[in-house]
C-alpha cells in the first residue's frame, strides 16, 4: 500500500454524475437518489485498507448522528476487486451488515466515477451542499493507525455543522490520507 493524500479541489465543484450499483440491494444509485437531502457526504472507502478499518467506527457514528439532520451518506469503493478480492461487492456487502453501516455503499467497477471525483485514496471525504456544490473535501479527523490521536470525526463534523448552520466553506481544509485507490 502506498500512503496517499487527497488533492485540493475547488469549492463549489458540482457533484460528478454517477450511476452505480448498491452492493447490498443491487439498486442503482445516482445523485438524484439524494435530491431531498440538505447535504451529501461521499466517502471513497474499501474493506481492506488499514486507514479505513481504523476510522470506520467513527464514520458509522458520524452517519448515525447526521442522517436524522438531513445529511445523506454514500460510500463508494473503486478498488480493483480482481487484484484485491477483499474489496469485491460481496465482501463489501458483508462489511455493511457486519459493521452496521447505515448508508449505502456502491461499487465503481470501471473506476470512472472515482476519476470524475478526482479521488485518490481511502478514506477520502467529499461533502456537497444542498445545491450539490463541493463544500468540504478533506479528512475525518487527525487520527491515523498508531498515532494515538482520538478518532472523533472532528474535521468532518465541524464541516457538517458549519454547512447546516449556513456558514461559508471552511478554510483551511486538511487533506484526507490513506491507502491509494487500487487502479486497474
């Protein structure tokens, strides 16, 4: 695995179009699926990355706290499942059940959606406002495996609170950091 940090993206970038299968239900998910929500958090993740494994409990807590506030969450895995079978749709579906993930996870087999988002690592967080412009692109918090910083979702939670309060885009934004997406 190669440690990778996310690239800086322009605030207001529109949510890229996508049409991806939910690994649990098989339903096709598109941006329109989340049209009535105040915000959309898109998280590029996978099953095997130690950075994702480390923060997944806090991702689940954060989602459970913000879903009732009108914030939608979507996980997307774009890793090459032929080279990394732990990231196959079936294994991702098992992760949803086992870890009680309260939001859909979609599989980007072609990796075109990851490229459209300019995603490079797992986990990588994108927060889109109600008009689906990019509001926040950064990390969950400062915790990484082994650094002994509490995993509490501070950065993502602050961004969501600011967005819901109508505050301007937060600055500065710390990049996400994790394993590189496993490209084909």
